[in-house]
C-alpha cells in the first residue's frame, strides 16, 4: 500500500525512535519523558495526560514538527495532533484555564500572566506552523488536509483567530474554496469552509475576506455542491457576512438571490440549513430594498472589481445618476480613473473605460472633467492592450473624449 493511502490508525501503529532523536539532540530529555508517557497509550489515558498537562504536549508536538523532517515521523506527529485536536482540544484549553483560575484564587496573580503568555505562545507557534503547512506542505497528500482539519478545531478559540489573522493565514484559505468531486476533496472543502465560517465571527478576518475573492468562490461552491454539509456551512457563512462591509451588494451582483431560491426548491433534510436559507433570502430582500442602483455601483468601483452588470450599459442609470458622480469632489470618478493604473484584470479595465465614456457622454462637462483628471493618457495606453475587449472600450472612450457628446450617441459598443 502506498504511504499516502495509510489512514490515521495505521500511522499511529508505528514505532518512532524517540531515544535516537534525543541522542542527536533533536528533542530534549523532558520531551522524551512526555512522549514516553503519551506514546502508544489508550485513548482514555492520553485524555487524562492532556487534562493534566495539555499545553506541554502541544509545545512538544510543535517543536518536533519544526525540527524533524523524516516523513514517517512527521506523519506520525501530524496524526497525533489531528487526533488530539479532534477529540481533546477542549481539554488542552480547559487544562490551561483551570490552572489560571487556580493561580488567581491562590493569590499568585504574578505567575498567571506568565502562564497565559505560555499557552498563547504555544498556540501561536502551532498556528504559524499550520500556515507554513498550507504554503509548503511537509507531506504531499497529508500536509494540507491535516492543517485545515486542525484549524477547523483551533479557530473555535478567539485567541487562535487573532493569531491566524496576524499570521496572514486568511489568504491561504481562499484558493481551497473550490467545487470538489472526490470524497477526500469534499472533506477538505467542507473543513476549509468551516474555517471561513468561524472567521466570519471575527471582524479583522471579515475585513480581509471583503477584499479577497472569497465571496465569488463561496457562491460557486454553494451553487454547484450537492453535499448537504458543505451547502449548510457556506449558507451559514453567507448569512453572517450579509450585513458586513460591502458583502450585501456583492451578493446581489453575483446573483445570490436567484441561487437561494433554487436551493430552497431542493429537498434538504437539515432543518438548520432550511432556516438559514430562509434568513438569507429575507436578508437579501431587505438589502435590495436599501441599496439604490448608484450605491451598488459605488461599491463595485470602490472594490476595484468591475463586471458587465446591467447598470453599466443602462443609459437610464447614467441619466438619473450622473450628478451623483460629483459627490465628494468626484470621488467615484477619481477611483475609476485610478483603476486604469492599478488593475491587472482585463474585464475590470474594459468596464472602467466604458464607464468613463458613459460619463463623458452624459455629463454636460464630462470631456473637460475627464481631461482635467488626466484620464486621457491612461486610456490611450490601454488602446495597445493585449486584450481586445480592453482595446475596444479604450478606443470608444477616446472617441467620445475627442468628439464630444454631440456625436457620441452615434458610437455604440
């Protein structure tokens, strides 16, 4: 059997030469004693050890994963960590909290801070190591799934969420949010989405998610997945994000109301999922009522991600809202022009050029304003862009800039 196919139970049957590692100074004498007490013991006995000294064992496991590179040993310790976090992580935190409470009750407050720092440092070290696994897995097939599985348990703790965001870990989850087909990939997707759901309760993580591609990826998953547990955790995440940042407007632009209606028509057995779908649907309806078309347009521009949503080519939208572009010293127009310099997305560049041409056509002083804001030179550069959609709309913008509103109506895309 290929090693990559071994399950956790088989991996944990291995005999690891801990004494050899101590002789070569890869682990300390104290670590060896802890491992001898823990290794190859019944589950109930291990649980008691974690009750008594959970943080010390976390510290030992993290140090081994950092210092030892032998594949069999890494697999073994990953299996131990996975088992510990799945079954006993509450014991590790509970062990720490009981100690801290006992110290304070005995009047030894001076030591409580030291112990608090200890558990925080241990968890931070583990989180940093897990992030490294997501970047450069130490095992080709086990590294990423084990790291995600661990994070799905760890991120229940507020202190871990903070450490994970500080370690820039949120961006490492985004590429893993992708429709899955095999059983193994479905489980990885589920646990990844579980991590995002847990992070949706933590504002600094939400702020990062708002500037990433997390939302369209989550919507792609919920649209295509048939696995109930995956759909449930994504819908719960979307429900949490609906009222935060610009998520509501983006959900509407990505057609989520229609997707929710489609999901509600399916035969789900999970009552939590059905309730969450109803809540999400009602929330989206309220959001649609509150968001004017120009509010949605502003959100799109400020995010720097433009697409051919109907408003861009709707002349009625431009006639009704052209004066709104004057708000805050033409803030939205200035951002739109900045996008021409900063974006690498061809679709965004094409839509930005087209919107500038619409502004020129519909605003009485459009040509003068756009020229004063130095947009002409930026658009002219894009006339040589490799993408034909960008070239076409840059040309339209320049034509309208030179010809003016009197003749611009004859130019159609």
